[in-house]
């Protein structure tokens, strides 16, 4: 079966770098998630999207989702805010109404819940919040999707993943976006952000709990540049290939992780770069197809590039 495409559009207006790609390749996107508006401590919702952006996506036959997060102005996910949402029913109801009003006013088709860093001790309460909100959003005729950390086993005490109980959450929502990236991250040792062996483990575990027809596999469009002994910085395909050319660094292929990497040195510091390219993309699309899941979720369109869309087009349906 061809794959469906759920694409994260990072920005609320047409000024985002992903906009030209939306205009050119919207015909192969089924769902567009506009990232993001955030829940404030007083229950209001910060941020409003461009109506033109939504209308243009609708004109291309794309269903449009609003990404709602617990991100603070400093760019951190607020554990305290989720703690209040799961304990204060009046506050949760106020937030839900404020979100619903935006969905109605802007003619969204659905919502994408990007609620991260819930405390593991709030696991049951967090599940109940997702169940309650999902039922109310569905009753209001909105499609409900949620982003969940990638897991290969269930560790309820894990500070990053523990609050996410796949089974009841998967039953409550319409679609689940697996964040199958950050296997290696800024503070880890260098490596693929999403190796094929690791993603395979994540999918095999998830398919045993959540129906395949609800699962979207995250596709990262980035990697990291790690200075030796330091913290990695996010890098996209175009910047990575430019850097490799500038330093005359040959591109290499990690046959186990199924990922492209290279090394270079500047100012006496050795760097290792792992990044996603058309070759690693094709392997991920093959895996998603083999597993028979609903589709793939692109993170994120600002980091895409022309050959990315060429590869993607041969795997997806419209």
C-alpha cells in the first residue's frame, strides 16, 4: 500500500522556509500540521496561523491540523503545565474550549497534540486527559492526532517516555505520530538520529500495541554536527553537503545504522556529522511500506530539499 504523508509545517505563515515546498509538492501531502500554538499558564492559546495558508492547503485537498504544545517562550516543554492540566479539571476544560474555538474559527480539520515532558508519576492522569480531550474533539468533528516518543519497550519510570501509555492513548486518538528520531542527539555520542535497526525495533514494538492503520513513522530531515568532546548542533541536508564540499570530506555510509556521515577538522577541532539524505530516506520509506503502517510524518518541511521530494513521490499516494 502507498504511504500517506503527514507533514509538519514549522511556522504559522507563508514566510516559513517550507512554504515553497508546500506550493510545489502539496499534491502528495494528505495532512499538514501547522507548528505550533502553545498553551499559556492562564489557559489562553498563544499564536494564530495564517488563514491564507490554511485556505491554500485546503484548495490542494490537504487536511490541515493545528499543533498545540506545552512549549514555553524559552522553547522548553513545561512539565508543570501538564501537571496542572491533569489535576485541575476547570483549567483543562478552559484550555480545551480555547483550542476548539480556534479550530472552528480557522476551519481546521483536526488537532495534533504535541504535549511532551509529562512527569512519569502523572502517567495515569495524562492518559485520562488524552482520553477526555480526544472524545470531546471527536464529538466536535475534529480528527485527533498525537505525537509520542519512540519506544522499544515500556518503562513507566522513564523521564522522557514514561508518561506515554501506548495502548489506551492509541485507542483514544485517531492517529499516532511516532517520533522516530533522536536515537542519537546533541549530547550523545555521534550517530544516526534514526537508524534502521532502531526504527525497526520501535515499529515492531508499537505494532503489537497500536493498530497499523493508526501509525505514522516520523521521518527526520536533519542530523547533528558533533565537535569532539562537545555538544552537537542540528544540521540539514543542504548545509551538511555544503560543509563536506568545503572541507573536502568524503561522504561515508554506516552500513549498520544505514546512515551517511563524514568527518572534518576546523580550528584544530575534529567534527563528526551524521545526516539524513536521499539514500537513508529511501531505506526508511521501504521499511514503512514493508510494515504496512498508515504513513510517514515529516519533521520538518523547512529542512527539506528538492531531491527529498523526488524520492518521496514514488512511495506515496494521492
